[in-house]
């Protein structure tokens, strides 16, 4: 069931990328460009995860982490911020440079890290055999513990957190603005669904150490479906 959930998650993300790319071609702006790149990176990340566990090629596991857990939320969040008007404090520009710096730092720390072959094999065992919990193996179902020298987690968590906060802020701000103006529409519902999807992704990521691998990836699949519906409505 885990593999099926991962495949379907990848498919939903691919469809999101196609829709976003079409929207970008119709009306080119920074927001649509960043979201299109973000969805493409998410697709490449999940695909890399699949390639990695099937071929045991560790380079694809690094790609999965860098693009999926790091850059994807950062770019989707940054794209959301570009929906807002640039104020006198140039928040958009500051966040853009911060994302670039953290990404470079993450790459450098990855270069000086290594993969625990034992933990990587345990991870693939969890996925293919659907072991009930990861607690006995002491690794996250998403792979924390596979890449050693954990300093890389600092810029990765920073990128993920900043992107998530940006997405939540902009989606909630847009929804509440519509409520205040009494102009609830399909777009308002879509924005609210994106808000729920981002929370779902954050929760599933947080509980990934404690639950069945099928539950975790089913959670991600549900979150991406909700995100997809919300995106279409907006």
C-alpha cells in the first residue's frame, strides 16, 4: 500500500505541475513561475525517492531531501508571498535571498554528510514490508536518520518552516479578507483548502516517526489531493 500511495502522490503532483505550467504560459508572473518550479521539484523529489528505494542509489535520496523537504515548501511559500504587494520593508526580496542562502548552506552540509546503509536498508524494509511502526528501528519513515551528520537538518528545517509559514499566512490572510469583505467564492474555498492541505502535510511529517508507513504516505496523498482541489478552485 505504501508504494501505491507514493505513486499516486507523485501523479497528483505531476498534474499540479501541468496545470500550473499552463497557467504560467497564459499569464506570466513571479508567483506562477515559483509555484510551477515548486510543483516540478516536488514531482522530481518523490520520483527520486522511488528510484532511490528501488535501486538503492543514495544520490537520489539526497535529491529527494533537498528538493522535497527543502526547496519545494520554500518556493511554494515564496510564490505565495509574491501574491502580496511588496512593501517598504522589501519582505519578498529578503525572503528570496534567505532561501538562496539556506539552499546553498544545505548543499554544502550535504557534501560533508554520509548515508547510513543500515538505516537506509531499514527504511526500504519499512516501505516494502509495511512494518507497523518505525520506533524499534529508530528512524523516521521519511528518512531522517538515513543521512548522517545531522547539521544539514538546520537549514532544511528552516527552509521547510519558512515556506510552510508563508503558505499558511497568505492562504489564511486571503480567506479572512474574503470573509471580511463578504465576498465568499470558489476562490475563497480553494484558498481555505490549500490552508488545510499545508497543515495536513506538516502534521503528517511530524508524526512520521510513529506510524505505519502506509498511514504516512496515505496522509501525504490526501494532503496533495486537497491541495490540488484548492489550487483548481483558485
